[in-house]
C-alpha cells in the first residue's frame, strides 16, 4: 500500500504479476460495507506517478458519490462489435484449449481468423453494441454468410486480390470464431454472456470424419490419375497423394520444403507445425514419390510444390479437390479425412496408439486416442478372416 495515498497499492499475484489497484468506498455507503476494487493497469504499462494520479482521480470521484468501477463497466458495455473484434486481434488471439492453451495462435491461423471476422462479421454486426447482440443476431449472421451475402471479390492492386466466399462451411467457421470473441469479451467483462451459446445455429460441419476404406482410396487414386491424364496441375494431385501416404495436415504437405525432407534418415523434419517442430517417419511410398519429384525439381526451388507465381508454395488444391472427390464418389470427404484414413488403417492393423501418434505428429496422446473409436474395425476384419475360408468353400472355391 502507498503510505501517502490511502487505498492505492501494488498487487503482486502468485505468479509474480504486478498490477496497480485502488480500493475505495463510494461516499454515502455504510462504513461497514465492503470496499470496491478497481484495477488501474499493469506495472509495466503505468509508472508509479501515472498510477498514483489515476488512483487520485478514482478516489475523488468516489468522494463525490460516483462509482468508478460501475462507470467503467458501463463504458465497456457500450463498445461495438467492431471495437471488440479489434481488441481481440490485439489481445485475444491465443489457443483456447488443449496442451498449448494460452499460447499465441500460429500466424496463419490468426490471419485466417481475423480475415473471417472482418470480412463476414463486421459488415453484418460491426456497428451493434456488443452487449446488445442477441441470439437472433447470431442466427441472422449465420444465414447471411450461408447465403453468400457477405461474399465479395476485391482487386486491391496488380498482385493483390481478396476473394471472400460464403456458404455453410464458411458460416460454421465464422460462428466458431465469433464465439471465441464473445468468450474473450466475457472474460474482460465487456459482455455478461455469450449469445452464440444458445443461438440456433450449427456449430459443427456435417462432413465426413471417419477415414476412407481401401476401396474408397482406390477410387480416389483412379480419380487423381484420370485428372492428371486430362491435364490437371500435377502439383495439386501429388499433394493429395502425399496426404494419403503421410497422414500429414493439409498445409504441412502443400508447404513442405526440400530442406525438411531427409531421405537418408527417412523422415520429414518440419520446422513449424500446429504443435511446433515435428519429426515424422517417411514411408517408402511417400519417399519414392518425393524422390521422383526431386529429380525434376528446379535446384532453386525452396518448396517441394512452389507457387506458379511468386515465392510462396502452391495453394491451388482447393480448386482441384472438389473435382477429385466428385469423380471418386466421396461426398463430404476433406483433405483432413485422409489424415483420419491413415489413423483408421493403422489401428485396424493393430498398430499402437503411441506409434500412430508419432506418425501423425501428435504432441498430446489424447489427440491420438480418438482413433480408438475404430476398434470395431479390427473385430470386423477378424470376422472376415475367420469366415473367409468358410465362405469360399460354401461358394465352391478353394
């Protein structure tokens, strides 16, 4: 406590975090009533002189009968959705669950999140007071994004174009992002509740999540071969093939660098992934495909799949993948389904979840545990093995 200004002090938390605080009692309240606390700011943000001046102002307002904490709370509730989204951009882009909770989002994840919020949410809800947003507003936003009302195509320069697409998938992601914003706002006492929680909107995509069967993988392979024969960009097709053969995430393959491929040790050494640096085993089939690509690669290429223009990596799979799954009759299949495919067949083949986690690059065993749900598959395969010979004999085959 400050010896010269009663009520003004520096609070030091269990973790060592230091914040300036002021404790006051509104003039006219009972001497026995508990005092109110107001946080003035962090120790690094305000020097002692600034913090003391702020505390004097709070104490003076309290003597006049005002309640500074209530005034501040009211001002917070007056913030617009647009203002809160920008505050979220500055302070709230962190992992909200799992092993890495509290850590900053990966730059690309943060970029996509803010792009969705700014392109879809701001045009519809941006001017509303954040505390006034209702479940009905969330439902209207969902319908607007789903119907394509927020879609746009902007050319901002010779090499700068922003294409914003709506649709059901985009709406699901936007709603999840906005829910995170409201949770952030609730923690900061900017709102009293999260209106997304009880809104009548679908918060998960109705897409296929289980892996493909061998027959379905075979159909996909044929579709990719046919598209290649018809002149489709082979980069997109080989990226899809490596999704199957490695179980890696979408951009782990698309953005793969030659410096991350170690043929000698038979591993992929990713510099940065969703879970940080990661070393994955490289299966023989995947290694063979990569060696074939390296034989014809430009020595100056940094990426295995360089962009057609510019210095980045190829990002044209979004235009090819729908054609591939349509031709293969795999509705709802996404690139991430191919990651589940590897997990499905690994567990069906009796591989341990520990080894599967190493193959998929899981930092948390709980992430791999989801593949335990396919335990019914080994039982079915066992039944097939047991009755296979009987069925062959029954049909006159040996």
